[in-house]
C-alpha cells in the first residue's frame, strides 16, 4: 500500500492504474489510510488523554471515600459532608454527604459549586438550565452490599484501558473509512464533469477509485492535524482543495487511456 500512497502523491500517471484496479485493492487502500489516521489519533490520545485519565483515576483512588451501597442506602467513610474537586478540571466537583436524607435543590448544588451531590438515598446531577436529574438509590437496590474503594478504581482503570481505548480507535477507524468512501462518491460525481472537460469518459466505478486515491494528501493532512497539539489553520478547505487538484490530475491521466483507440487501464 505504501507504493500506492507515494504514487498517489507524486505520479499522476499512476491514476490510470488506480482507475482499473480491483475493488478489494481499493478497499485495502481505504483501510490503509484509515490506519494512518488512527495511528495519528493514537499519538494525540497518548499525549493528551492518557495523562488526564491516569491522573483522574489516581485522584479517585486517593481522594474518594469508601462508599457502600446496601439495600438502596449509601454510606461512606467518613460520612461527610466532603467536597471533592478534580485537581486539573476546575469546576468538576462532587459533594458526598451520606448523612443527609433531605432532597438537594439546585441552590444547594450552586452554593457548593458541584456538578453532583450524593446523599444517603439519592444522587443528584446538575443539568443545563438549572435542572436537576435525580437517581433514586432505593430503586437500584442490589442483592448484596456493594463497596467502592481504592481497589475498585484500580480495577476500573484497568478495564478502561482494555475497553475504552480499543473501542475509541475502532470507532474512528470505521468513521474515517466511511468518510473517505462518502467523499469518494461526491468527488466521483465531480469527476464526471472533469472527465468531460478532459476530453475523455470514465465509468463511475473508475472515478470512485480515482477519488479515493485523490484524497491521499487530504487524509495525511487530517492525520497530521489530529496528532499536533495545535490546529492547522484552514485544514478542512485546504484538504478539499488538495483532493480536487489530485482528482483533476488523475482524471486527466486516466481519461487519456479511455480515449478511442487507447488501451484500457490494467486491473491491479
């Protein structure tokens, strides 16, 4: 796939071959570009998200009191009231007061400057517009007591590493591949006009394969933009301009072999 990537960037004549290659090879190229993007995403996650999540779980292990949920009632050691604020995300805070049984109001949340408030019988969550969502613990009674302590947060951190990150990468791999295919269809429609202007004709399937490869530079730009700690200015319109430019070069090269009397592009 790497030779195809280099050809897509530097050899417009290679688009003659791309136009006639098999669907499986085009799909493999989409997967290849998606893997490059996911690799760049992995760099961004490693530099930005992983330290944040690690510090969050460390904060939970050392700061959160031991909580026990038994028959719809929450208890803690110490019982509270105790306000806990994230060490980095200022404003992300929770109040734990399992000695309290009276309902919590929006004013209580605002006065304590917290997003959540845990009492002995309910968890109150602040929502937009001054609304409060109440989770009644009595309706979520477990068959046996459940204790949440420092060891629980360590187990949660391990599960997070095994579930969240693979799911994140898989989701963005599929999303990026879908975006390449979607834009490939749109660029293929534009390619019909470009092929006519180039004095040749191409089948829509061939134009779609050209459009996939024409997005190579834009895909690499998106990957770079994702991995950098700052955003590349105007990366979206720049990527679109690059794709259209390569599409035009590719259509011109491929249209020549589609002219009467010319040999069709060889299937890869």
